[in-house]
């Protein structure tokens, strides 16, 4: 193979990256809390910090490389743990939202922020596609070359975690406030009904993460095939 690492070593590194252990769980919890805080505080700096801490790329690496070498144990491990991680992020966003909304009223300035809104636009899906395609290439090359620095850069560019947390955060607005009209200061993207607006924003935000993951896997497999990775 053309890779700088032996297949066995890459397999082991991918397996370790895809395992959910204590460290992984703590990183995921911290990243989820940072993302939720960045969304409600409308802070891009905090959101970037959450992407740096996020371990979501690990299971994707395991799943992608497992598919490439037809290792069913490896890709099942990666994709199973990725699903568990995404559901955990949804749970973190949900409970954070419940606690936060009981401290600050949604009607006193805490509403759908620009950071929350931007991840629910149709345009974000197109931008996400353009980002995810080169990110998938970066993921494959990073794991083959054991280039941690590049992998961190890919994790930031792909931004998988904030949209997941955002999906449930926005729908909590709908759940807590009920079917209300949006305030005059807010410019709706889809509807003047809060229920409809929140449903669209939340659904598209979740779709953004799923689209990114799909594109990263597809492009990663393509690059690994070009590298002629085989057992």
C-alpha cells in the first residue's frame, strides 16, 4: 500500500479512536456543554472551543476505515458509537435547555440567537456540503499519516457537534413557549409562528450534521480506495 503507516497500525489507531471510554465521555460532555453555551450566548469563540474538544470524529474514522478494509467489527464499532454520541449530544442539549430556560426567561432577551438561526438555514446545507467534501479527504489523509494537527483542523471545519446540540435547543424554544408569534425584533426565515419556525430550524440543523457525516465517510472511502488500502 502507498500509506506511510502499516494497515495493522492504522486499524489499531482507528479502533482506539472509535471506542467510548471514560475520557471520550468526558470530552463529549464538555464539548456538548460548550456548544450549548456558545449557542445561547451567540459566541462563535465558545463554539470553536466545543469543536476542538469534540471527539465525534473518532468513531467516524473507525467506521470509514473499517468499511474500506471490510472489517465488520471495526465499522460496526465506529458507526454504533457515533450514533450513541449523537444521541448523547441531543440529550445534553435537551437537559441544558431545560435548566437554562428555568434560570432565564425566553421572553427576556434569551431567544433564538443568530448562531442558532444560522445553522437552520437551507443555505447552511450547501455550505456544509462544500466543507464536508474536503473534510472527508482530510480525515483519510490524517489517519493514514497519523497527522493529529490536520485532524484537529478537519474537526473544526466540519463542525459536527454544534448543529446537533442546536437541533434540540431550538425545538425546546417551541416546547417551552408554545405556539406564539415571534417578537417584532426577530426576522423569521420560514414562518411567523414560533412552532413552525423552530421545527424547520431544528430539523435543518440536525440535517446539517448528518449530511456532513455522510459526505466525510464517502470522501474518506474514496481517498482510501485511491490509496489502495487493503488487508
